[in-house]
C-alpha cells in the first residue's frame, strides 16, 4: 500500500510576520481542475496577533514558488481594516462559481476568525472573488465580508466565536464565553455551544442534540447530494470527564522514534499552546450526525472513539465524503497511557440511514528522522492538513481506498480487527 507523504512546513512566505507560528486548518478539493485543492490557514499566529488569512490553491507537492510552498498560488489577506482587526485566520474554504482565477476558480466562500481591538475573537464570512483577496493584507477590501459574534444560551454575546467549516451555503461553529480558544482536539465545555451559521441572514441556529452528551463541538459540515447535511465534531457524555486546566496539561506524546532521543519534537509545548487558555475544555468522543440547518435538529447521532475503544478520548476535526456511503474525518485521540494519536477515521452509512457502530482508523505514523504529525485538522479526498511535531503546518497526500473499502464492510454486527 502506498505511504502517505507529508510536506512540512507547508506555508506562505510572501508576507513576513513577527511570529514563530503558522497554521493550516482547512482543505477542500477543487473539482474544476485536476489535482487541485484549496488549503486555508494563517500566516502567523492562528489564535492571536499577529496573523493574516492564508489561502492556497493548487497541487499538494514538494515544489515551491516565490509566494511559498507548493506549485500553486498563495493569497494572504485581512478582514476589513475598518473593523480594526488584530489578526485574521481562515478555517473553512468552499468554491461558489467557476471563473478566471487559478485552476478555474471564480468566487469562493471562506469562514474563519478575527480578533478585534478589545481582544475578543469573532467569526467572519467572505463571499466573493479570489482577485479581490489578492494582496489584501491591508484590509482594503470590504465587499463580501461579514463579521459575526455568537449569542449564548443566556442571550449574551460570546467572547470567542469560531466559524469552522463551510459547505452548501451553511457554516458550522462553536462559541464560548470563558477560556477560549475552543480549538484543536477539544470538545466544548461550560458556557459554550455549537451552532449553524446562515451567512444570508448573518444569524445562528443552535444545534439541538438528542444524545446523552453534555457538551458538543461541531468542526465540519458536508452538504449531501440529496439536500441533507452531515456534521462532525465531538461529544462529552459524562460530566466527570477530565477538565483540562489552564496551567498544566497531563498528556504526553506518543513515541516518535525507536532511537533514544528526538530533539526536534516538542509536543508538550504544542499541547500547552492549544490548551493553555481553555480551562473549560473537555475531551470525549468523536461525533457524526445529520442536521437540519433550518431547525438545528440533529439526528442519526453516533459517537466514535479511536480504535473503537470507548476509553480512548477522541475528537473529529472535519468531514469529507468519499462515496459509497463512506465519510472520513480527521481525528485526534489520547489513549489510556496519555499518548497522542492522529489520522483519519472512516465511517459507513448503512442502508437504513444510520451510521455503522464502529469505524476504520488510519493512524499517521512518525518517522525515524523528522518526528511526525501532531494533529490533523482537515481532510479532502487524499489530502490532509494539520500541525507537525515541529509545530509547522503540514499538507499530506496519501491513499484512502483500502480504508474506504474496509469501512464499507462495517455494520453493527461486524468488528473491524485493528
């Protein structure tokens, strides 16, 4: 079986920022041209200033241009300067129309976060042409941008609003009033919730869950061909699950090498950055469900845990559909020994509309020389994005067919042998 190839760091270099951090947080396949993808992220810090929105269009390869990694085209931009932004980050991309842009793309839809002058993290949505984003690091473009701040169940404005994923005209997101950022690898906690954002009305619809979980997060949305929508994220089913404190994180990395030392890997630093300001975050199970974007009612809710072990804490970071009833979701998991794992989960929708009880798990392995992937953030077909053990963003290209075929054989009566 072909091996997954990782390209890291996969970054834009056309804009210099005073930051040691960059990120890739979203990917979508471009069906208008062969071997073309949209990658979304941040040139700079994805959760605090300074940073610019980053969008890449093209092939996932080891080439480079004057604008950055890959043989494609990079765009760096800011939300409108009239908002007085301190930082811009892109989470989810989507193609709206064909056009004269790179790889035949015209208008795009983008969703992400921005930080205002008071330090609050808000969501933003953009609908418009690629050309209007080209070189827009000064925030001169205002047309097509909308800012959004979520409203909590207590009818107050959330201090942290995340717009994660966009597809079929809707966006899914999360909010929290304290802690933040509710970001990679975590489920929502106290004073937080998940919602569907309608960019046409600039409004949210809280998602209504009927499972036994207390907290939910929603990181991915997929528009099915029959007009329905499927979402992914996380669910915490027990209020006694460990709460991640703001000053310490107990997780340890998985072994990255058979050698006795690996100086390039700093997992505790990465984990601490992710969780440092999230005292209300809790881990639980990866979640897949269908949702009505008008009412917010979720159905066919199913929880998954890494290697089908309910004791392993798991979170889904996005969603993609491979055909033949198989969905894939990038995941991050923490096993009983505290080791961190990441890769893709493959879930099969059964003929009755429900999801199979168990999933097939593709784990991204580390290498002898360069460490390996720390957290996978998004997936589209054969391509993943995420954070590498060096804290650099990666784009990867690998096989899906063996896992997809295995997932089609899964149902409530068949256990996949790991």
